């Protein structure tokens, strides 16, 4: 039994990917050099563990800082709203707050007087 002959492989000149002119070859070589350079840089970056760890730490710190600023803004807004609401309540019915203030003033005065005498 005979096996079918394999078709001969295309020579580089016949390949569609092979540059057809010296100028195309130069362009192809330059592109290949750029790709190789990019690949080498990416590989060097992956192998530089301390630099990657530092980079990740900086990214995490920036993320935490952003979250903290966002939370601070939220708290300020809530505090402002709470203060406005408390002011509104006091203005709506000031008598209980005046009485409470007077009681506290009398209590503080009594404690000071007692401390001075004893």
C-alpha cells in the first residue's frame, strides 16, 4: 500500500505572510522588533515582584483614600442634615430646651458651690 504524498510546504516566497519587497521586509522587521520589545518589557515587569507589590500597595492606598473621602462627605452631609433638623425642632418648641438648660445650669452651680464649701 502506498501512502499519499504530502504536498510540499510552501516556500517563504510563496507564503502570503512573507513580505514581497525589501521595504515590506524592513517594515515587518521593525514591527517584530517593537513587539519583541513590548513583550520583553511586560516580562520584566512581571518578574519585578517588589515593584509590582509596591504598585499594588499604592493602588490599594489610593482606593482606601478615595473610600475614606467619600465616607467623610457622606458623614458631613448627615451631620449637616441632623443639625438642621435639631435646630428646626428647638425652634418649633423651645420651652423644654430652655427648662433643660436651666436645670443643667442649676445643677452645675450646685456642684461648684458644694465643692467650694467642702
